[in-house]
């Protein structure tokens, strides 16, 4: 072709990267992807065999986190090859950090991996006093973990003091921390999220997000409803069957109020009555013998005619001190929350999200209706923005909050969620889980909580025995580098049971109902027996599954989208079931 | 590194999983399993099988690797794009465990080489597929071969694993599956009212008419209302024909203009003149090529098509429309130029092919603007036109692992402990399981009798089956029909085929015949006969059943059993249901190693068959797809 093209050719797009990530961008969008790419995940993989940590990383490298670091002082042993996919025969005898890092990096050239061949103790700083393990000053470098966005800690023999240290560190620096356990057919993980951990983009079920304001229509909506329904009875069959159901409801609500002292139907009985009223207005003498728009109207009565109320998640946000007492350096989130709080105080309702469901209607009516909702939504957002700008000025803030951030908060306000992160629920000699969790086991015979208690007992036993059984690598419970131990020591069941009894007693020593360890032990013992049988072994399949679950939660935390598990999850590979607890 | 085949080495390597699996490990080590599909779930599954000691795994996949697979199908790299998934998966996974025997088939699972005997040679089959058709086929083959099937699928954060065992649990087809949405032809061609109508128009009408074969048999079109609109349907045929004429000028400079004026000017004018059509609708507005191209005014840069998350305006859509039309024309012509014998080439729509997507997105949007419908972004249109299912590594990892957990139960012979498992993003529980439901008596696939039919291809006629087997041996009356995939071969009013040989009827080895009993009073369940060919001795019948059959009668509505189990679909009961079982915890379902369980006292072992069930319903319908 020689002639000049009519229009210049557009560039080929989207980019290769967007294409590679297309299927996940549909879940967390470009903003979520950016958050992943900005993240640096730290894996503290002191445990042996440590497959669960590597599998978790795999599921983070594939979707493209920015970078990761593996800290692992172990050397690859023969038996690692059988269950760790990211090792080959050539890895034998080499650093496990180096080798797993090498094969993991092959998964995605966009991701940077950094191996650190050190024991956790060495990595974190050797001067950890045993009497005050959570003293951050004991770290040789008190900012050692600052460059990471999230920490994964795989259970290991030297668990307790190191975990306490990392947990305190992460709490102080608002760094999310995950603690992972995989043993035989069972696994467990707990999260320690920053407090507060707010989520704006919770991706609620689309059907639950409709906010139509039928009980509180604004003038433009009311006027449109009036113009379309004034002569309802004289409309042609076609027009009558195409009045959008929202407008029908508004019209019949007006009628209802006139005969009910200006009140809308509120109780269930009244709503049923109102629904019958709507149904009775449909024409049935047409060829179809009914009208779809009236069906839609009747179906919407129970779920759409509700007085606006403040959802509990948002209430928690608005009432949080951080939202009420703004500082110059308050996070944007709190600034917006504060502006929305003011909006709500003034209007008794939240900014209108503005989305409209599909409905039977003529195109131009639907479009007009859409515009009325959108215009109102825009006005509301503008009002929130203006109030926020004046707060910014009062606080003398330099960078204004981006309009997009304000908009997405306004539109999803009803579904905003605030998680108050709390310390990891792990075994500690003087700490205790609330007795209610023990009561939970007694009340619910199907509870999976005994799995958590069994892991606690196991950790306890490891801790108690960390100094008595010498290991070549102190951070490994069953050293994989030791050539002498052909048959590794199994934890004795009796000792584990004793640990379990102790942890239960500790847990039960609160103010709550008295709980007898004997009532709970029968539920824990079978799990402990499985632990003994597994003898420290991970089953690849369970670790792969757990790696999938953990990575999914990590992605939620890093992208600040969807609501992550708060704060403990256990998996039972015999029943193929998991359960979540807040402990 | 010395070859690690010597016993002590292998043992050390196996130490971890041998320890965890206990007694079942021996069986796993000698097993031969089949994995159909090497995509998202398949890659994960293969890794898990290789690392839990499965000895021999066969992989079948006909697909090749695409860039958009790499965010989760971790056995594939950039350099593998366009290569066979099955072969690359085998190669990548084999590297990590040289002790497992992997066999890859880059082929369609429906190919005749994969016959019932072949299926029967596996202890277990895993379905890790992305389409209903292939899933159904494997389901049918596994039922016929009596091999347990573990069926799985994911979409976004949701996943599902179902164990299918002939006669013991529901099969894949016991529950009806959602069928793709269709639209009346007139809605698409004349009176669109939603963005999806314009997208279907652009993809299934305009694109195929200009670059593909023809509009006639497009699955999205619903022809049931055609007769009511005969006149308009006739007009539309003429329009399509005229568009084909324009196709001849492909490659000329005014090709975009011709197409534009045909579909966005002339056809719209014609529609506007059908006054009846617009009594109750807003009339569309025809566009003028000159005006639109001038409205462009050079403002629209060449990066429009890249901004796939924005909604383009008319001028931007116009730019992309003209440009993508040129790109596609060039491709089609180049393809045709390469062929000497004038084979007519066609392009087909592919959501991941930007040229085709740009064309569909821009023409759909221009049509939307004409009809007063809101345009959409290219990103959205891609999803709507391409039926894209979100897919991520984490869900696949979990789903594949759950498949293997079910495999352990099957390998142990604990079929009644196998589960149906659901994964969900929301709710307090991430993984839920429920007991398998018994087969549906009226299932068209598993609620039937099946048998092998040995046929002597040189002698056997259809009559040998009708008279020699069905009527005399099995006691069928006069009212029944014989059917195959193509249609009915025999019924009381269709006797022409009786004298024909099986081969003449296209009924060859490994094909199926279905005998439907139409007896009014007490019909038999359908009989499915899979054909084997073998020359039989002269003195025997030319058609022989491989076994004697006692065919059950169709059950009328069975209320006694159906109540509890027949709740419609593959979905678990509505959330948040919670059924409690009296007696014991999950742990009385013993661990994998039975022996140890016995040692620690099997006191609670009385109530195993119905393990506890905690069920939350998934937020939407049945999960059907993964790739």
C-alpha cells in the first residue's frame, strides 16, 4: 500500500506484561498488580524440610511480586529432592537458599530473588538474650527488615525466641508477618497484620452493593419518577410494561406514604403488604399475561426498601480515633474516612455509589436514570472532596490526596473493612489464648481448633528440646544436613502429650470458664499421634496446598484488596477441610 | 551425579513422603495414572504427583502454550510459547524427578487411539480441562472403562474437586451444566439494547463475514424466533450477502470506508426506515464516514489501542476500527498469497490476538454509539467477547492438591471416604468438603447400562443386532431405537438400515451405540454399547455381547432416596448451612496408615461413612471452567 493511511496506525498494545498477567488483572486490576510489583517478600526458611515456604514463594513469583529473599542456612540433602520441586540432583550438598532461589527465579524473569545462606539467628543478629527475646535492641541492625514488605516465617526448632523477636519487630514497624507450619497431613498458618489494617477495595458481591436510595430519593430522581409514572394508568401496554421498576417503586411508595402518615413500609408485614400492592398493579390482560418490570419491582421490595444504616465495618472505621483525631501525617485513608464521617453526619447517608442494576426499560429511560444516579454520585464525591481539601489546608499537608483514591473510597464506603491486627497466636510460656477458644472445642465436636493446639504443643516440645538434642544446624528441628542421623529422632508421643496438657492448662488459666485438660486431650491426641508418625516430614501435597492458601492471603495483604484471613487457619488433610479462627 | 536408581538412594529420597503416606505409599509407587489437561491445574497436579511418588503419569493435552498462561502454568517459560503443553510439561517436570515415568501425548483426548481399553489401563484418571465437551467425554470413557475419575475446575478464587466412581457417586453429567447464553438473531442484528448485543454482533457477525466463513451457524445465535420475523430475517440475509461482496475489495485503500458505510451508514438507514421497529424504541443514528473521520481532526494519537482500560470516544473508536481493519486485511492477504492453489483462508477471533480484538472492540463500540448504548473499554470487551475466566496460581495450587488428597483415598480403596471439595475466597472456611452423592437414577450418562458389543466387521449387519441380540436375547419389544452420535439408525419406522453392515453405517471400533427402549409400560434404562471389531468364527453369530446383561427398568420418580440428595446442581446446599453429625470428630476417619490407627485404639471407628460436613455455598453457580 502506498497511499497515506487515513489515520496513523495505533501502537500494538497492551504490553507483553499486561498480556502475561491478563487473567489475574481481572481479579485485582492494575493497582493490585502494581502493589505486588512493589513488594519485597522475606522468607525465613530455617525449618526443615521447608517446602511450604518455597511453595508459597512459587505462588507469589508467578503473579509477579517485585522481589524476594530466602534466608536458609541448610544444605540440600537427598531426602529434600524427593519433596522439593525446586531442587535437582545437582543441588545435593549445596546451599538450599541458593538452589531453591535459582530454580524459583526461572519461573518469572520479572522477579528478583536473593538467597541468604545463614541461619536465622545469624541473619537476625546473634545477640538475642534469652530472657528478653522481644527486645528489638538486641538486633545488631535494628532496621534489618525494613526493606521488606512482608515476612514469612516457617516454623523451625529455634522458633520461640526468634519468632518472638520477629513478631515484635514486625508489630513495631507495621510489617505483616505470616507464621507457617506443615507437618504430615496437617498444616497451620497465622497472620500478624498491622493495627490498623484498613481495606477499601474489599470486592463485595456485586449483588450486595446496590444502594438505590428508594426511601430517600433526591429531587431529580423524584421528579423523573413523577414524570414517568404520573399517567401510569393511561400508558399504552408497551410503555406500561417498560417503566423501570425503580420508578414504579418510587411511585407506589408515594401512594403508600399518603395513606400511612408519610411513613414507608417498614416492618416485614408492611413490606409484604406493599409487595402485594405492587403486584396488583401489573397488567395481566396483555398477551404475556403479566409484566416483567412489575415482577422486578415486587422482587426488590424486601431487599431494596431499607433505611440507610451505617455498616458495622465502616462504623468501626469512622469511630476509630485515627479517623477523628487527624494529624498532619495521618494516612490518606483516615483523611478520607474523616471527610466521609462529616458527610454522613450532615446527610444521614453515605455518598451514593451510583451504580444501577440491569432492568427492564426502554434504552433512553435507562440511560437517563443512569445519568441521574451518576450525577448524584459525582456531587456527593465532590462534597466529600471539598471537605477533605479544607482539612488538608487546615493541617497544612503538602501532597493532596488523589481524586481517584477519594472516589474509590466513596463508592465502596459501605464495604470498607478495618482489621485490628494483633500479635501472632503462638506458644509462649506466659502467653495464653483466650479460654473461649478452648470452650469452642468443647461446644463444637467438629471444631478443627485441636489442630492448632496440637501445633502449639509441638512448638512447645521443640522449644523445650532445642538445647538437649544437639544438632549440626540449631535452626533445624530434624537436621537435613546431618549425615549421621540416618533414622531421625521421632518426638515421643508422651512428651508431646505432656506439652499439650501444659499449653491447655496455660490457655485455660484465664478468668473464663474452668476447662479441664482431660476433656480436650482426647481430641488432640490423635493429631499428635499423626505428628509422631510424620516425624517432622512434610508431605509435598499438603505443603503445596498450604503454599497456595498462604500465597492467596499474602496477595490480599499486599494488594490491600479482598479481606484476608484474620488471623489463624488450620487445614486437615484427612477430611480435606480448613477452618479459620481469630485467636 | 551418579544415576540415582540404586535402592538406598531412592529410599532416602522417598523418606519424607513414605513417612507421611504410610501403607498407601506402596500402591502409589506402582500406580499408573492419566492426567487429561496440562494447563493451570495440570501443571500443579503433575508436580504433586511426581513428588508424592506416583510411578507413571500419562499426560494428554492438545493445546499449545500462550503468553497469558505464564502467570500460573509454572512448567512453562517464555521460550516455550507455541509449543505443546503436554510435551513441555513432561520435559520440565521430568527434570525434577528422573525416577518417575512420564508419557506425553500432544493430542485430543477424543481421538480414537484413546479408546476404552486404553482408559481401562489406568488406576485413576484426573480431569484438568478447560471445556465441558472434553470433560463430558472423559466422564463417559471412565464410566465405560470403570476407572475412578477425579474431576476439577477453577474460576478466579473458586475451585471444585469431584470424585466420580461408577455406580457409587454422581457422574459429571448427573447435574446439568450451564449452557452459554444465546441471543435472538434480530436482537443482535437489528435491535440491540445492551453492550453485549453489539459485542456479539461485532464478533460473530461482522468479523466472521469480513474475515471468517459465514454467519450461519454461530452458536450465540438463537434461531427460535426466526419464523416470527421472517421478513426481517430475509433482509438480514441480503445485508450479509452485500457485505460479502465488499469483502472482494479487501486490501484497497477504501476498504475501511466501504465496510464502514455499509454497516454504520446504509444498514442503519435501512433499519431506520422500518417504522414499526422503532415505535417503542429509540431510532439508531446512522454515521457519516466523512464527518466521523474529520471529527478525528488529527487529535487522536496512535496509542489509542493501548489504552485498553479507558472507554474510547467515537473518533478513537474510528481510528482503531480503520487501523485494525487494515492490519487484519494485510494478514489475510499475506496468508492467501502464500498459497498457490487459492485455498480460501479465514481468520478467527481470538481474545488474545490484538488485531482481532481491536476490530471487535471498536466496531462494537461504534455500533453502541449508533444505538445509544454505552460503549465499553477494550479490557471489558475482551472479557465479554472472549469468555475469559480469571485464573491464578494460588487457586490452581490448592485445587490440584485437593485432587491428590482424593487420589490417596481412592488408592487406599476408601471410595466411600472420597469427597466433593469446594474452595472459596469468602466465608470463614477456605476449603469445604461434603460427602459424595449417589448417582442420579435418571442421569442420561451414568444412569444407563453399558456393555461391549463384539462385531465381526465382515459379516455383521444392523439386523443382527436388532433381531439376534436385542429382540431374541434381551427381550426388547418393538418400540425401541438405535442411535449413535450422528442420529437415529433404527426405529420401528426406520428399517432401511437393517440390511446394512456396521461399516456402511459408519459404526466402527470404539464408537458407541445407544439403545433407547420406548416401551410404554416398563421401559429399560438406556443401553450403551461400545463397539469392538473382531472376526468371529463362521458358526457363531456375527454380533456378540461381551457379557450377559440384566438390564434394569427405568425408575419412575423415586422419592424415598431422592429427597436428601437431589438438590439440583453441583452446588452445595445454600450458605451458611451446617450439619452436625453425632458421635465423633473428623479424626475418627483414620490417617492414611491404617496400622498405626489400629495401634492407637480404634475406639471411635463406628461412624466413619458419613464424615462431618461443613458447607458454605459458593457465591455463584457451578464452576465449570479452567484452562
